[in-house]
C-alpha cells in the first residue's frame, strides 16, 4: 500500500523549504526527484514531464502542480480554517484555473522566493559531499 507522498524538486532551496515544512507538519512521505529511481512505484504514476512541478501521490490519485500544494495544505490543516477555506474555494468554477496560475507564478520565480524562504536542497548537499 502506497503512503501519501509529496514529490518535489530536491535541487531547489525554496521547494526544499516547503517539503520540510510539510514533512514536519503532516504524515506525508517526502521524496525528491533525485530519489525517484529508488521509488519505481511512485515514478510510474507520475506524468511524463513530472519535473515541471510538484506532485502528491496517494493510493487513489496523483495531484499535480497547484493541486499538490492545495492537497498538502488540506492535510496540514484537516478540519481547520485552511482546509475549510479550500473547501469553500472549490465551489467556484474559476478556482482551479486561478490556483494553477498562482502556482505557476510562484514556481516560475522560485529564485526570488528562495531569497525569503530556502534550505540547502538535498541534491546539492550530496553534490558538495562528493567533491
């Protein structure tokens, strides 16, 4: 049985900050892109161009891009105000389009956001150790 797993770009400091945030606050398993060869069961469920965004993989479905972060936030705050707000927003026809637009705006500017929130990515830690 596959445990809910957040798959992210582990060569990105901003992405690593968020992955660690969810790792500390949810029951999600965290897997970086560079670790996918060790998780063929997860890799085979991801879209062809999986490196374009994060994914949250569950037994039943794969949430990609903005939907992955939304689902991670819902799990972080199950039954709380964030989860309630997300439930409310899902009632609006344009919500998914706006969510994905927002995700893309942040993802396309990770370098800038990384100046505010960042951790040394695991992929870079390994590279530094090999030198």
